[in-house]
C-alpha cells in the first residue's frame, strides 16, 4: 500500500491451524503446512533431517531441523519414532513430541474451560519461539530463500546453505488477540524480532497485524476486517492502517468449533466445556449415528505403522494435540470438499 510491490519481502503467516509462506507480490502462498512441529531427542537422526544438509539422495528434501524441533508435520501419518519419549515402557512418563505453535491448540484447554477461564486467553501466544522459527527454516529450505540464483536457474537446481544470510526482508504476521495483555504482546514481538534477526539472519524485518494486512490486500486503508479463523472469529476496525483495539471484539466460534459441532452430530454426543459426553437426543439420523461407537477416526489410525506402536504410546497419542488436530483435519476436509 505505502511502499509498492517491489520490496521482494519474504512473508510468513503462522496461524492457529495453518502456516503460510511466500514472496510478496504473488497471488498465493507457496508453502502451506500445519502450525505445529515435531519434538525429538537431539540424538535421533534416523527419522528427521539435519540442519546441515537438507538434501537426501535422489533429490528428495528432508525436513528442516532446529534444535529439538522438526518441521513440517503430517497429520495423515503416525509421528516418527523419535517423537516418543525414551521412557515409553512407563505409562506415566510416556510423552508424544508434537508441539502446536500456539497455546490455544493444546489438548489441555478443556481443563482451562472447566476452571471457568476463557479458551481464547492463549490465542496468539507462542509456546516456544524455537518451534515458531523451525517453520521459517523449513520455508527457507522449501522455497530456496537463501539461494543466490533461484530466479534464473530455478529453485530445484540451486544449492543453498541453510546457515547463510537471506537476501529478502522478512515480514511476520502477528495473530495475537487483544485479550492478551499489552506487556505480553510487547515481549512476544521483541522475541520474534530477536529470532528473525539473530537466528534467521534477516537483513530487515517487520511485524504487522493480520487485520492491517487484510485491509491493505483489498486496497483499503480504512475498513472493518472480519477474520474467521480456526480458534475463533475476530472483528477489528482499521483506520488509516491503525487498529482500533477499543472497537474490536472476538468470539470463540470458529473453524474448530464448527468441527466440534459436526463431530458431535456424527458421534451423537456433545462435550460441554470438557465434561463428560452428553447424549444428543436429536441427531437427524435414521438409527444410530455413523460414528457413535468408534468415534471419528483420523487417517493416521488407518496406516500400517500404527501397529508398530506400543499400547501406552498409542493411548498417549490419542490424548495428545496431534490426535485432536488430526480429527479436526478430517472435519475441515468434510466442510470444504465438494
């Protein structure tokens, strides 16, 4: 809007459900992945890629690794063996290394609801900045952002170093809610800028609110932006590019809520604030609902690799955020497919 389309910025929009990356001025993002990462042990090198080399024999790209985090994740397949804790024989200590970027996507949010707190309190709060940065590292690798001749010979033929500087300024989209305190927002933005400059070697960086960018994308400096996301809906007035937080409002009814409604219809029961299931007397089915007994089965359950998991690992996997996001992915595809 103010500086034209010739900045050549590299843009990252990490939302509550999906992370999108691409170059400024293009019609659509080039990389779209789930907003989550795998967490693994540093000595597990058989299942994840290395940050020193992202190219496998045969030209197949590995995942981008940053410390103990690896991106991207696949909600269709069972997590790699390196994501399960080494104490897998002990049911109490078994853990699944799957980390959503934002706190609002944790499975333990039901405990927050039972305590009478708003589930939107953690909306936009990054759990671990290294997990957030690992998605940027993967997008750099996938789009050859550090390649010097990608625009002349093509990104598939360019050899790049994952530790070198990047030539593009970085634009990070801020998805935090006004419910978060101002001090927390300022600390999170400072940490994001520190990561962009020091860890990702950005020559220039800027953090812009999503409502402002949505308004500018439609050629408007002043508008009323309605954003229906995965964890909720948000209405924000924008005047001359500035957000009027005093006039904004937010609701917890979003894509995740719609998925829960459809899941309740298929299973014939509802879960109110994380409590026990309540049988739905009217379900619209001629008989029992199709998923009443087994529930909605995500696609990773149907993979052959599920048989290699131990009983306690499978039980903890079904209680992890991975299972919740995999089920909502099925609901999302049912709502968006034709």
